[in-house]
């Protein structure tokens, strides 16, 4: 799959000119790109479900979505040996502040994530991305102690 570089400045301008409609499209495209590489979305939910939840939570869920996007970008960087600074803390801080500033900083976090994505595309120079390995932790169970002859746990 060919991934598209977008200008972070154009993400900002188009979002402002379209009164936020472009940002919805941008998130949809970003979800699609991340899913094609990692096999999962930033939150584990489909884009439109995350979009509806973000609307009903007045943007609080959007901060979690941005955190998830930054986390997925970090996983892709690690899997592909791309040495770029992690912007997760910056994005999360801007999103938290954005909740109190009429959500204007959500646009800036999208531009930061787009810039990070562009740098990752340039670092790969057209080569396909390696899929990050998903580690599943297992919990080993210890034998239960039984106190009576019935073999029950109690």
C-alpha cells in the first residue's frame, strides 16, 4: 500500500477553512494507514465508533485516540528501527490543555502526528513497513490449595 505524505501546515489550514470537517477525514485516513501496518486501530475500535464516542464525551475520548495514535506510531518506529523522538507526552499534554481551550489544540496535535508520519515515510524511502509484534502476556496459574477431601478450593 502506498502511504500519502500530507503537509502539516495544510492539515492546519484545511481544518480551519472547513470548520473541522477536514480533520475528520484526516483521522479516517490516518486510521486506515495505521490499520494497514499494524492490523489494529489506535483504540481497538473502528474509526466511526471512536468518532461517535468523541462527540458524546465532548472530546475527552479524542485525547485518548491521539494517545493511541502516538503509541501506534511509536510501535511502528520501534519495529522498523526508525530513530525519531517520541511525541506521545507532548500530544497528550496538548490534548489535555485543549479540553479547556475550546479544542483548538487538537488541530496542532494532528499536525504534529502528521509531521511524525511524514518523517517515518521518508526514513523508509518507499520500503514497506514491518508490522510491529504484538506481545500477549500470559498469566501462569499456580495450583490451588485444597483443605478438604472433596478437592474443592474452599
